[in-house]
């Protein structure tokens, strides 16, 4: 199972499920809005996600202008 996940995960894209239940791959860069306080970023501002990484704890990170932020601060808009 880990091999299946690793074969579908890479820093250049993310797999998401749309509102209609369709699995879709978004390729970087894609856009997301900051939905919670996460200094130095501005809440309700749209940002370009340059890459997607995994933290040592297994949480997804979005790379914005070379800095890493946890995915749960954002809502994907594209």
C-alpha cells in the first residue's frame, strides 16, 4: 500500500476529490486561499502553491515563495 501511495505522490502535484466526488490531479502551481491565521501570510488572500511536500510527522506542506506551510491553513481554489 505504501508503494501505491508513493507512486502517486510527488512535489509537483496533489490528488484531490472534487465536490462531485471525482478524483483529480492538480499540478503545481495551483492556487489556494489562506483561511486561518498563519503569519506572515495574509488571511483570505490567494497564494500560488509552488510545490507539495510531506513533513516528518506525515502532514502535507504547501511551498509558497520558498517557505513551507501546513495544508490545513488553506482552501484550494483551482
